[in-house]
C-alpha cells in the first residue's frame, strides 16, 4: 500500500526514490533519482510537488550532487543553485538548498554530511506535521464545542497532505489527527484546476485513509459556505510573508474571500520553514509561477477502456494563462497553524518566530 510509504526515501544504493505524483490516482509509479539534474527535473516536471516535498527532494538533490561530483565543492554549489531555481514560489525549496549550501561550505566530508543533513531536514518535517495535526485538531474540537455540532465539514484546496509534506501533510494533518481522535469529519475537496491536485491527490489520500470526502468543482465552495455546509477552510502554503500574506495554489484567495463573507474560519497550516521572513509584503512581493498553457488546454484521465489518456478541452487556437499560485492577504486569514502554535497573521507575531 503506497499510503504506508513516505513520498520519498533513499534506497539501498543511496539513490533517491520518489512517488511519481504525475500518475496518481490511476497508476502507482516510483521514480529513481540518481543525479542532481534528476532531482531538478523531478521538481520542474511535477513528479514531486508540494512545498515540503519539493524542499526535501532539493536537499537530497544536493546530496546526489555531492556523490556525483565526489565532493568537488564548486560543482556541487553550481548544481545546488540550479536546483534552487527549479520553481520560484515555494520557499521551502530555497530554505532547504541554503541549509545544504552551508553544510557544503563548512564540511570536510561533504557526501556524508550532505546525506545526514537531507535526512535530518526530512525527519524534522515529520515532527512539524505531527505537531500541526495536534494543534489544528484542537481548533476543530473547539469550533465543534462552540457550534454544538457532532459532524465537522472542512474544505481544502489543492493537496497539502503527506504527498506534499512528509508524513502527515500540513492542511491534511489535522484531518488525519481528527480521524485518530474519532471525530466525525467530512472533507470538501476542491478539484484544483488545472492540474487537479485536489481531485487526483487529496481525494486519493483521503480514500486511502478511509476519510469521508466529496470532490467539488473549484467554484462550488462559495455556495456551500452560504448554505452553512463548511465549518472551516484549511489550506497549506507555499510561502508566507512577514506581514502574514500567504501564497498557495491558485484559487485559494477566492476561497478566503468567500469564507470572510460567510464568517467561516479560514486557516493556513504551515511549518515554520514556509515563512519568508525577508519578504515584507506577500501580495506585492511573492513571485507567482506561470506554467505552460498546455496544462490548461489538456486534461488527463481514464478512458472508458480503463487506459490513461490525455484530451484537449479548449479550442485549438485559443490562448490560456496558467498562474500557479495566488496570495491571500493576511486580513482574510483567521490564523496560521504552525508546529509552534497558532500564529496571528501579522508582522509582530510572525517576527517572533525568526
Ligand atoms: O504546484 P504544487 O502542486 O506544488 O502546489 C502545491 C500547493 O499549493 C500546496 O497547497 C502547498 O504546497 C502546500 S503543501 C505543503
């Protein structure tokens, strides 16, 4: 069962193995990454995605570079910088590579020290997500007590589960913890066009875990909130600025607006290494990735014969825009659920975490 694995692990030869997320939920493939450019490519082509796992693969990518270049610090540094530039928005990527570069700079045994540091970073993420799960579920329980409800409906966007950050995810960590505590939880899963991380990955994780969920087209959340069918919105983040503005998958901002209008608590769950303390203002300063328009024009799915097939869904001559992320202003965020507790989305509170 894939769900019992991490999203990535080292095999017996020291190569990095990752779950190839491009094939889920239809097929289960593991991709072996042997070199730094393999790691870079896996991040760029979305074999791996999600801020935390991108950071982990980047860290192991630097270890692969150290192995490949037999400890040559100049070559390793160049390879690390290539990985650092693989995608622009998720700050965990830069955080992980910068930590690895510090190790490269000071180490006398680069291969072994890089390997140890990449393992350490990944193990730390496991602990962070466990803490986020516990703190987030305490919030769920207190909302249930206040509202005197026995079933909890939560809406999430994109995939911020164990495929995105080892081992419990960020947004999904409280959902997994709620299940452990016996809470009757149901998840509204935004499909998350164009790559459908919600419909494909979050739904796959939840059905694997036996958690009740319903996939909804991206534009449905507002209606459900008006009808009182959402008790809380929770998403992950790719980068949160010092002022509390949070970049996450495109469409998150619209959910936050609808949540504000309907008095639905809107939380962002993130480990501390998703804060960008150097970024004062998220809305104006966070770089938004723009991806290939083909991701909008084409959709992949199972055909009636049960084979995976890609089909074009737009007129052949139309242009499409493919912004990967948007930034939710801090004023729309109820709280930031971190491993250190719930943090208010403002400079004073976030500054204390540095
Ligand atoms: O483009 P992706 O799939 O890498 O985007 C992922 C997201 O936006 C997640 O919601 C975010 O990374 C949080 S996961 C820890």
